[in-house]
C-alpha cells in the first residue's frame, strides 16, 4: 500500500489483524518442506472466536528468510539463491540447523554431528483462507515484544489528539509494506518561510512525464482545503510546514519511532529529521511457549506508553520554534553552489548507495528543479522519492536527503 488514505490503511490493518497467527515454538515444531514452512505440534488457543489451530503450511517471505539468515548465521545471498533456485537445498539447510544431525548405529551408539537447536522462536504468520497456504512473515527471537500496527496507529492518533494539535485526516499519508508501516501526519498550520532553501526552486512535477510517475493517492491540497474549511488558518505564506512520521515494524526490522518531518508545500517534498526521534525498542521479557494471546492489561500498558510518547513528540516537534530551528540549520548549508551536477550526484551515489536508476532519477530532478546548489540536491532526492514505488526505499531516500546536503556542503 503506497500513499494510501488513513481510512484505507485502517481497513487493511483490521483485515490483517483478523488473520494473524503469532506463536512461540521450539525448533522441533518447525520444518521446511519444498521451500514451505511447516508448523506441527504447536498448541491451539481458545479465545472469543473459538479454537485457533496455528499448525499448518506457510509461505516464507523475504523478511522470514532474512530471519533465517540472521538466526543461523547463513549468508543472506545464499539463502535467497536457495529460495529461488533450489528449494530442496533450502529444506536441507534450514532443517539441518533446526534439528541437528545424529548418526545412530545402534540404540547405544549415537554420534552427534550437530546438536538440535534448543531455542524457542517467535513466528509471525498470516493464516490462509480455506485451501490456501498461509504466509510466514518473520522468524524472531522469543524476546521480541509485539507492538502491532493497528494498535500503534490508534494509540498514536490518540496521542496527537491529547497534545491538542489539530490535524485533519485528509492530509495524512500512509504507506504499508511487508516490513514497515509509515504514517506521515502533517500540520500545515505550523509553517515558516524558507527563502534560501527554496531560492530559484521550481517543482519538477510541472513536467508531465514526472507527474505521471508520481505515486498518487495522498492529496496535500485536499488536506489543506479541508483544514481551512474547519477554520485552521495560516499566518503568512506556508512555504514549509511541520509534521510527524510514525514508523513501526511488526517483523523486527526497526524500533517504533516518532520523528519530525518538514514538508515543502510547493512540491510536497518531505525532509525526515532523523536526529530528533522518539523510539521504543521491541524487546521485552522472554515469551512463554505457545500461541501469543496478550492480556488486555498487558496490551494497555504498551499502548499507554505509545500515547504518552506521541503526545510528547507532538508537543516537541509541532511548533513554529522547532520548525524555524530546523530550517535555519538547513539554510546555512543550502546555498553552497554545485558546479558539476553529474559528478556531484555520482559521488553521492557511491557514498549513500544509490542505484544507477536512482542516480539518474535524482539527477533529472535536480536539473528540472533549477537550483544549482546543495539545497537543490536535497530537494531533488526528496522529490525523486515520490516516484519510488517501494515504500521502504522511498522513506529511506527521504532520510538520506539531509545527509546528502551535509556531504555537498562540506565539499
């Protein structure tokens, strides 16, 4: 899901919530057969919906295979090759590490080549519908604390409300991948001028070809109009404005984070300020074996913390003083001239690991943006990110924008 509305995201998360199967199982309960993860011997759980049987077959995702690589110290490139070209060898490798290897010559004569893995693992899965194989989302430590996307979203929105900041839902931008949820909440009424950052800048999306590539769905203009209709007025010309971004991973790829975002209204470029971030680590006490069925009290404690952190983050980040401070720091560096655009972008590509396609795209946005400065490079990266279909990579590019600014400014 890319650039979705808040309503669309909530509906999808509700559907996912109904299909989740989370269980802590010993290695003996996990097998791989024809490249498919088989869970056998896990206990069922009785809840309001009846008895849920977590045993069955689950197709592993790329994230699950990354868990296999990490837990058993197998090179990830090798795991991916086995997945693509040799599922039988995938089975042999995973089953061998899980269950060990013994040579039994007689009941009394047993040679242990490799012992069974004695760890418990948290499996995060989606159950399949009737006759359809489920999805093995992640292989995690049994110390991973579950903070689900739907609960994070609900708690964070309550935190925003508790902070007393008016945010209209039409302006909220939502992305969801197999790895992460991103929810960008703008506050366009909290705006400042950024004349140096935007000096000579024109939106590259005036080019119809680039506008066609842009990921549509979120309408800032619609959000601004709806907010204005509700009496949310702006002082002066809102060239750049405040916002926050919520990031959560249900599959162990990052901490729950709340971070500030500065958005340029003319082109909707979003600058993610990673140095100023509230975090909560997904690590808790060791989980007991069995299917996860948290008590209401346990869940509420985790959610109350998210509400409190979001409230603190909103009060810290969504104010004119904070935005002005960020803009001032950026504008100190943004005016540095760029005399050789291609060479500059190619050097950045090596330092920041841009692909060839990304390098060419950023250079195109830089040229169309019309700013031959470090600020122009920053704007090019954060406008190019809007054309990237992969949500994880798009947000990563937004985070790299300020690093690129620093590198260009430093020469």
